[in-house]
C-alpha cells in the first residue's frame, strides 16, 4: 500500500496574517518587509495583487517599488506568525498525529493510517483540511498529496493559492518530470549550475541521468537527488514533537554598515561562528563541511565551501576555516553587506572520530580543551543569559597563546 503524504503550505503566510486585521488591503498590492533603517529592508512576503506586479520575496524594497510604486509596506510581527502557525498545526492534529513542520508556514502530514476515518479519499480530505483552515482562521493553504514527502512538497508548490494537487505513482512522470530541476527539494543554485553544464535542466533530465555519474559530480547528494527525481524518497514523517536532527546549521547577519577592514570582518565572522557552534553542540552534531556566503552592497552573493580537516562544533575551528575561505575568496577591502556561515554534512558527535596525525600528537588534546571551554560558555549562557559571555574577533593586535596561535576569543 502506498503512503499518503500531504504537504500543507500556508499561502503568503506573513502577509495573510497581517491582512486579517487589515481586510481593506486584500485587493491592494501589499508586502511585509524588514526594517529599512536596520538594513533589513527586504520583502518577506507579498499578497496576490503584489505578485501580479512581479514583486518577489527577498528582493529589496526599492526593487519592489520600482515594479510597484504604490506597494503598501507593513512591518513584520513574528510573535503573531508563530501563534498562527500553532493554530494551523492544531487543525492538522485533528486528522493525524504524524505532523512534521518544515518552517513556520509548512508541514508534512502522514494520513496513511487515518485516511479511512475520513472517507478514504485523499483529495477530498485535503480539500476538507483547506476549507477548515480557511473557515476557522481566515487563511488559505495549498496542499500537495503524494506517496512521499518530496513529491508532496512539489504538489503544494504546483498550484497556488488555495489548491490541492495530487501526484501519484502513475502520474508523477507526466506532472513532475517537465518541471525545472530547481523545483526539486534541495537542488540549490550551486547544484543547478553544475547540472546545467551537463544538459540537466528539468527533473526528468535528472531522473534519466546516470546515478553513478551524478554521485561523482555532486557526491552523496547526487545519488539522493536522483532518488528524489525517480520517486524513490521514503523518509518518514516525524510524529508531532519528535526530534529530527538538522541537515545543516547556519546563521547569517546583515550588518548595520558595510564591513571593510579585516578586523571588522573578523568580528562579524567570530560572532557567526559562535552562533553556529552553539547550535551544533545543542544538537550534539559536528560539521564536516563549512559554507560561507558573502553579499556585497549590490546584493551580489558569492558562495564558497570546503571540507574541514576534522569534524568540529567549536567556534574556534569554524572561525579559522571561515576566515581562510574569506581570505581566498574575497578581495581585501571590498565592502561586505552580509555574511552567512552554514555547517553541512553533519554527523553525530559520537561518530566524529579523529584520525591521529603523527606530527600533531597534541591536536586531539587541544581540541578537547577548546570544546570543554566552549561547553562551559554554553552553561554560563544557559544560566545567566546569552549576553553573559561573548566572543571577540581575531585581530592582529590581539595576544597570542604560548604555542603562537592567535586567540579567536
């Protein structure tokens, strides 16, 4: 028996929540945005009238207003969005206890075991859930119905707003394969660029590509994406409240002013490395790969990543790796608007065995000492607040340890 998986996606969630109290704006191009004064002036969500003008999420306010001069801008209220997210998921809970949130406005539902309680028709039940959310909360959702999570996600994106799309074992080749390869979950810009060099532009092209060759091109991810394209994804929907280890951990910061000097960049990277390291330790994971994304004042991004010599969850090692990537990827003195550090290829702490280097016998002991220090910092912050202990960036003027290494803290 095929599973019955739903992906439920709230349409224009932030904007839809705001318009509950501003119904007069529903027919007016409207967007929720960050605060321009703090340089977070980007579009976070937009309503359907704004979409008709070509307004896009994540573009700057001035870009959006070039397309739509009369665009109404509303401030974000994240606490309100979290409250409505809980209400939406409480409705889903009436139909199944297998609910896995995927962000604040999306959730997967596994109704395989409960579908018979609601008539046995997967499309009809999806429509019922949509109608319930609309009637009780005033919000609309789009629902993808399929036999796995990836195709269910594709289904919810296929037709919007307020729609149900069913992708089955029999029709997925006709529905899914003509779609752009970037529509497939976890196919990012970097992977799409590599695939395009080999003529892979649609999901069907990806499905027809040799799996072994794809693995050689993209590593383990290549084989995974091939499985996705061919409908072979079978990961479970985690029950509500069940812990699911993260696939990656990242933190980014748009700075109040452009960073130009090395010490400014160093401070920003140190702060982000600390944030990522804290989250890795919280999940008892270590990173095998670090990715650095740099944005200039013109919103042009470059993204570089490299494997780490040893899997780590310490701010010190993440900081050092990030600075090394920056020094080889960014012209000194060129202004930086934003930086994001993302830890990839995560493995559980217990599996992160280190290969001993005969010429660096003290390295494991030193790493253990750093980990212990940073866990102590975690404990202090947990007890006295996040601001109780802070990190400072590495600068040339700072003191050095006895062995000659710069102190990143």
